[in-house]
């Protein structure tokens, strides 16, 4: 067993539903093992500012079902400077924090790799991002909830699109990754999906609309990830309405709705498992690793190897769209 007494925990980067469930799991597991738990507010910026508070078991009561993060979050530029890191380290020392659990996405692990390479405090990471674009894990906390939110929105849009015989373009989150777009698109039974990992052939997109019009298919739904190379809903709308001036076309940008809301059971269970595993890992002396889940097993990946993960094999799901929307 490693000599650890005070564990700090923070959430960093874009919030994701299930982060609270992870905070609860980390705090409760730490307290169960006789450790003290400290929340660091506003992510790495809170480390720089010394925004640190002690957490007791009641502080994490009734949060498993809540979206957002009770610890708040940020994308801190100051932390990424040598001066910021030094300030952060001094605050950890002052508060006698001798281990850390970090919940966030690729920016969080890039920061962690640099900081913990310099300052030797044991640290374990937990993947939390709706984008699911991380290596070292099959799922990230928040992804399942975000996809379900987007899918429910598509179902609602389908009702009104069908009532008016409209083409609808639905823009979902995903600056660099199409996991949300691909999964909510398939689950929502849409006609087309455009993702950052593939070069969009706009003539193909237009040809599919034309094909559906000719065979009198009433509804044509297109899901586009915000980071698609052609552009988002606005750019697509311009091209589609120019080519088909008689078509009734509407757009809907789902935006941050996808980041909020009560986490699904899958995200709560994932968060609970990874939160629990993170403290056990620290107690076993593990450090500078992200706890992920691969084939339903907890696996640990060095911070230095956790990278933004572009979609690869999943692209065959686009073929499923072609066939099932035929
Ligand atoms: O990384 C999660 C994410 O929601 C992306 O999908 C999106 O591009 C980005 O964060 C939005 O960030 P912000 O909330 O800072 O606008």
C-alpha cells in the first residue's frame, strides 16, 4: 500500500454528464480507505489559485443523478505555463495533498503529462468527455448521455419534419470527432451523416437528397458534426437550398444541450467503476495513468500515451446508414 493521506480531485475541460457520479465514487472510495478527500474547484485553474475545499461523504450525496460538475471546470491557460504549474504545486503542498484524481479529456491528460512529469505527485486520470475521442478506453464518461440526448432530439425533429415534408440538418457536437454524430445518426435512423474523419463529398450529399425526392421519401434528415470539413448546418443549408430552391429545408444546432442533463445508467456505472478504480490504483502505488475501460475490463494507460483518438474501424457504420436509409 502506498503512503497516501490526502487525495485531491478535479474536473477539467468540457463538463460531461456523469462527472458528478465519478466525483462521488472517488470521494466515497477514498473515505472508505481512511483517506481525506479535497475538491479542487474550476479544474487546473483551481490548483493555480488554491481553490481547494475538504469533502466529506455528505458533500457528494444526491449528486449521482446530476449533470454538470459540482467542482466546476475550466480550460486553464495559466496552468500550462511554468509559472502557473509552480503556483499549482505550491498550493498542493500547502494543502498537504499527496495524490490526485483528474477527470477530463485529452487537454486534461496533456496538462497532466507535463505537470506530473515535473512534480512527482501520484496521479490517476479518468476519461470524461462527451466526444469519446480518447485512446486507452472504449467509452468516456458523458458520451452515452450525450448520444441519447441527441437521439431524442432527432426523434422530435423527425415528427415535425414528417408533418411538413422537410429536409432537416441537425448539427451535433464533435470538433474533431464524429462519434456522437455517427451513433445518434444511426440510432435516429437518419439519411446522411457527415463527420470530421471523412472528407465530405457534397455532390454525394445532394445526390442522396435528389434520390429521396424522386422516390417521394417525405423526410430526409442529415446529421453533421460541428467539425466536419465542409462546415456545419449553416454551410450545408446554403448549398442545399441553392441546389433545390423548392425544397423546404430547416436547420437545428443542438449545441450545449448535449452536455447537460441527468447521466444515463451507463455513464453512472462507468463513472462509479472508474472512480473506485482510481483510488485503488493510487493505493497500489500506480501513478501517471489514465483508468479506462476496454472490453469491459479496467485498463491503465500512461498519460503520455493518452491521445486524441480518431475514429477508424467505426467508419463501416456509415455503410449501415447507406443501406438502412435506402
Ligand atoms: O470537448 C467537448 C465539447 O463539447 C466539444 O464537443 C465541443 O466542440 C466543445 O466541447 C465546446 O466547448 P465550449 O463549451 O468551450 O464551447
